[in-house]
C-alpha cells in the first residue's frame, strides 16, 4: 500500500538518463511528418535543411540559457520556479497553470491518441470500431468513443503507472526507449543512401507541385511558416528542466543534458532530411498524400518495398510512446512544485515514501489527459496553447537578464554561452512568433490568452486559502 510524505524528491537521474529524457521527449512524429509542408513553404531541399538548422540553433540558444537558469534553481518544475522568482508568484502560477491545464497535458493526450492511430495502421485498420458518438456542446465537435479511444486511455494509464515507479526506473525506461528511437532514426537516415535510384541532383531542384492551403513562395513569410513547423518538431528541448530537482549533480548534468540533447537532435534531423531528398525530388516530397502516407513512409517504401507501411507504423508507435513517457514524467513535477508553494491542491505535493515520486500529481495528470483524449478536444487545445508556449518561453529566457541584474553575485555553476546575444536573439524570434500567431490566428490567440487569464481567480483562491491557514 502506498504511503505518502512531504519530503523532497530524490536525485536519481544520471547524465545518460537526463539526456535520454530530453531526447526522448523531442523525437516525436514531427521529423517524419513535416518535410512535405516545409518543402511547400520554401521550395528547395537546401532551404528546408537550412530551416531545420536555424530552428535547431534557436532551440539550442534557449537550451544554453536554460542551462544557467536551472543550475541556479535546480528544483522540481524549474520553469515554474524561475518564472516565479523572476517576475513574481502570480506569473509563476500562470505558467504552471497553462502548462498543466492545456499545453503539456493536451500534448500528452494527442500523443496517446497518435499511438492508438499508429497501432490501428499496424493492424490494418482493425481498431477502427466506434461504440458511441456524440456532439460536444458549444464547439459542435463530433466525438467518437471506440477501440481507438480505449487504446489511448490504456496507454495513458500504463505510462502513468510506469512513471509511478522510482525516478531511476523511469530514467532507465526512457534511456532504453530513446536508444531504440535514435537507432530507428539513424536507420531511416542511412537506409536511404542504399537506394539504387537515389540522386544527389535532387538537391539542385525546386518544388513545382501545387500546395493548396500552404504558405509558399520561399520568402520571409514562407521561411517563418517553415520555422514554426520545425520548431514544433524540436519542442520538448526544455523537458528535463521540469525534473531539475531529481538530476544528480545538477550543476554539471543539467547543462550537459540540455545542450547535448539538442546537438544530437539537430544532427539526426538534418541527416533524415538529407536522406528524404536523396530518395525523392522536392516535387515528389511536396506531392505526398499526407492522408495516406508520410514523406518518411514513402522514402522507406522506395527503399524497402511494401513492408515500409508496417515498419513506419511501428516506428511511429515507438516514437509516440517514447515522447509520451518523457512528457508525463516531466509535466507531473509542475503541479507538484505549485502545491509545495501552497498555490495548488496540497495533495499534489505528496510524495510516495516507497518510490519517492509525486504519485498523486502523476495520477491527476493522467486522469486529466484521459479526459482530454476522451473529449477529442486536445487538437484544439494544443492549437490554443501555442500562444502560451511562446509567451512563457520568452519570459523564462528573459529571466537570465533579470537574475544577472538582480543577483550579480549569485552562484552560477554554468554561465550562458553567447550572453547577452543568444538569449536576446531567442526572445526577439519568440516575440516575432507571438505576433505572427496573433496576426494569423487572432481568435485562437485571444482564447489562449483568456485561458491563461482564467488562472488568476484560481491563484487568488489558493493564495488566500494559504494565508488563512
């Protein structure tokens, strides 16, 4: 029987596990799905690869800054802690609120449903059975509950249960799954170069296919659209920061995990995209029917034949589940940290005396992710969360300037390389993305802002309750 206490979490993650958690969270499905639309955006293979490098370097700039901040504040839910200490308790709460309510939990729901969809592909459509359907009030969204939904819910439950084990066990699971994912990505990348009809001349070609509904032309707007797609595939580069309170020797291992994971990912992503264009011309890449396949699946089909469909379904399942495991593991530390500060439900601060992990926080997160998976609203919520994602990324990175000014003599085991240029560049690009989001999707952005603001009365409630006790 589980017993719960209120001690600190234990530092059970070594450097390999910390790197694996970050890499495992980043490598999802984006690297397999984004090549087509990015080719439509910028037109040529070299521009697509340039976008991947630019987006990777931008994420690396963020990681370099997070490395300084998390070693200064190596605590659970470090993003929340950094925002709180830099800008005040209310901003810290709103950061944690938006991540727990929509950003990270909706992403977990989407990953679980994605896992179920790829399992359905692997079984030849055998899971596409609907038992009950209804229309969501207000949104009019049609919700179908069937075998796919059940698989998604079981996936969330099993993943949550695995992460309720000690953090060292979760780290070992993440290390094993991430190793498999890296080997798979390397396999996809290098297998393409054995394709007898591959041609390096594809890199000198431009896309001539029509791309209805996409930003095209190769200009700044198109480059920006491609950057957003690439940054989505890189998202998760900060995941280990949520677990800063459980990393051994954080002054050394947190910078190592943040920076090494990004360098690994940039290398893998560039390799895979080069392999796509070696096998296919940019016009062929842009012409892939995404309703029936993906660029990765089409490239592997040309190399290995019809078996590619089964192979890619298995690859996507592995990739989705690995991201889900790392995501659930890290995100649960946010409500835990908020509860420790007395601004969220106190039960979420409880730590299992047997495994030394925040089991209640994990379970509540799993239940909420399951509700989102059931509702079918996770896609809309992740779209709404874009504004919150980038707003708080900018605020956290901006904290390096706040702390340098306010705490000039504070102990800094790691100092941001390229300061102040790289953090400033990250913030400028982030502000551009925020304004682009506001301009292109004003209603969606304002709803996202409203969801953040809805946390204010919740914060006031817990603050007053905490003062009263």
